[in-house]
C-alpha cells in the first residue's frame, strides 16, 4: 500500500492521543475511535477502580463479544437466505 492511499487522523481515546492510519475514510476512523472511547467510558462508569490497562482489556473483550454475536447473527441470516433461495429453485 502506498503512503498516499492512507488517511491519517489524530484522535482522543479515553484522554490519550493516538494517530490512526488506514485506508478507511477519516469519518470511519473517527467513528471507530469514538466507539472505543465511548465503550471505555461506559465500562469505567461502572468500575471506577480499574486502571487504564484493565479498562482497555475489558473494553476489547466487550467489543469482541459484540462482534462475535453479530457474526453469528450474520451467518444465521446467510443460512436462512440460502435455504430460501433453494426453495425458490
């Protein structure tokens, strides 16, 4: 990937500055950073004694759980669509 194909963006996640670099649009990069920041703040609100590292890991676990659940739902929808297509043949 050439350097000019990448978007770069400085973001704030839980009070820390990060430089994000990726092929996605800056709007997408900002949305991802905001989601992580919101998730960390949500978890911190209920667990005021967590240090930042533990908070980051718990946030990652929660986000991974959301991803896996959505992936399962997506796979199930694909399976249903395939069954419906077979019925129509």
